[in-house]
């Protein structure tokens, strides 16, 4: 159950992150108008949207590495808690996208 939970949750997280990146690329011309993350807006205004994508890839890769390290070092509860927190954040992001789509 634990491995299935982690695997499916990370599949969901990666899917939402991929859609978020697709959405940002599709609307990159007006990125500053719709992005609600001030750090992402700042990076995009100074370095471009590509830099935001690079930071996102590095953050997701780091998150996967932290979870795997927790799981392998016997801190499975910490890895599961970390996964649940990130899964919750990405679930809220997915809900935000669905609500925005339904309102359009």
C-alpha cells in the first residue's frame, strides 16, 4: 500500500507540474498578468519564462530526491508526510485550474 500510495501521488504531482508548465508556456506572452507567485513573476521578468521552467524542474527533482532519501534511510513516515504535503499543494493547484476552466 505504501509504495502504491507514494507512486500514485508522485505521478499526480508530476502530472500537475507538467500541466502547469504547459499552461505557462501556452500563455507565456501574458505570464505576468495571470501568475500569482511573486517569485516566479520576478524571475520571469528578469530571466524569462524558461528560467522559471528550469527552477520548477530543479524543485520537483529535489522534492523527489528528498522523498527517496527519506524512504531509503528509514524515515518513511517523514517521506510520506512530505509527499502528502506536496500532493495537497498540487491538488489545490489542480482544483484552481479546473475551477478556472469551468468559469471560462
